[in-house]
């Protein structure tokens, strides 16, 4: 049991977003006793088996970690995971786990399962709420803590708060223009969501919070991002292209194709800005070459 009376918690999460939430919980002296995360995966050119960020965090904090390949009882062979589920749990927390968690697992804890979602639900349900908000030029960004049910991002809201506008605009010269990339906004949302979660957990476990059903008729959805989504047509609307550059600042990034020496080469955009309504590309990485200024690239292909 933690000093604040919070008892036995298991945490489901995988990427850095989830690590940031764990750090906020740790700061509030709410540590899980078990972490469930995705299996290690081969990464990089050398395809080296790499642990997900949440596993690294759990090991650094001496917390037991399990990496089941599947959560479905029909195809899981992880005895350790199955045994752990039989223990008496007070609460499960989910943050960017990356797998659908079956309803029978969500219902195990005495106080059910809470999820941190970086949108003001029912807006932008699904896997890419932050990127979708940027693409929609929607500055009303917030975090929802909901109780998970069997449908995607469908469960009742436990608490929901808007992120203060000044955190998002960050002193932008023109407040009407989007000014922050998805990578930064995700970090802001993770800290904000972690603080919010830590604040409400004791009251949730004490039964002092009444959940509220979402307005399902007003739901909007985000999609799973594909590598092809980063393609930019340079002739398209400059602001739409700039929003895409901001939205895909992490993965998959943005790129275009250019004719060079008789073939089309892929050119990744690394730095860009919106100046007087025009997309100004500053640095690029042409296929097979190092990062360079966009002007140098254009001179080289003439």
C-alpha cells in the first residue's frame, strides 16, 4: 500500500507517453506493483531486439514487468501473466498500451480499469487523437480519464480537463496559427494527464467520484497512422501542409518526391515554418544523403 492509501495497482502501457504518466504517478507516491507492456521488438538497421520504454522504466524502478504476446485467453501461453491476473487487484491503469484489453480483464480489479486518453472525449476516439487534433486545427486540447469498457474509448468519463491554451500556443506570434508539433504536445498531454490521474485516484478508489456517460452521438474518430500519410504535395494548401508537418513530427514524418537524375527520390522534411501564409521548408534529408538546407538541395538538382 502507498502512503496515500492507494493499494494494489497494475499498469498497462508501452511508449514514452506511458512512461511520463508513470513518472507523474511516482511523484504522487502512487506506484504500480506490476507493469504489463508489449514484447521487445527488433529496431534499427541492425534489427536489434529493443525493450519498450515502459519496460525500461519498470526495471529501473524495481517493479515486476510482464510482456504477454497476447491478452486473449484462447491464445496466451504466458503462465506468469495468467497467474498475476488471479491476484486481488484494486485498480488497473491503461495508457497507450497498444493492444485491445478484453472485457474479462478490465473487470478484474475491485475499482475496475481507468484509461488516460489525450483528447476531450468523445472527440478524437482512437489511436491518434493528438495528430488528428492538429490536422483539424483544433486547439481545444485536453485529457480524459475514463473507465474502460469493451468498446474503444467508449467508457464513462471519470474526469476531463482542457489543457490551458498558453501551454499549447507557447507565445506564438499569431494565436490563430498552429504553433506546436505533435511530439511536444504529446509530452504536455502526458504530464497533464498523469497529474490529473494521480489527483483523482484516491477519491476514485474511495468511491467519491461519480462517472458520467459520454455523448456517443457526438463522437469523432482518429485513425491508425500509416507511413504513406506523411506524403506532402508541395502544390497543396500551405497551411494544410504545415499542419501535416506538425502532426507527423514524430512518426512517420513528412516527405515529398522530387525528380532527380531521371528518377523520383524521396525527400524527408526535417525543419519547416509557416511564414506569411507560406510553408517555408528549411532543412531536408534527400534519399541516401545527409541532412541539408532546402536551398542547397534545390541548387543540387538543377
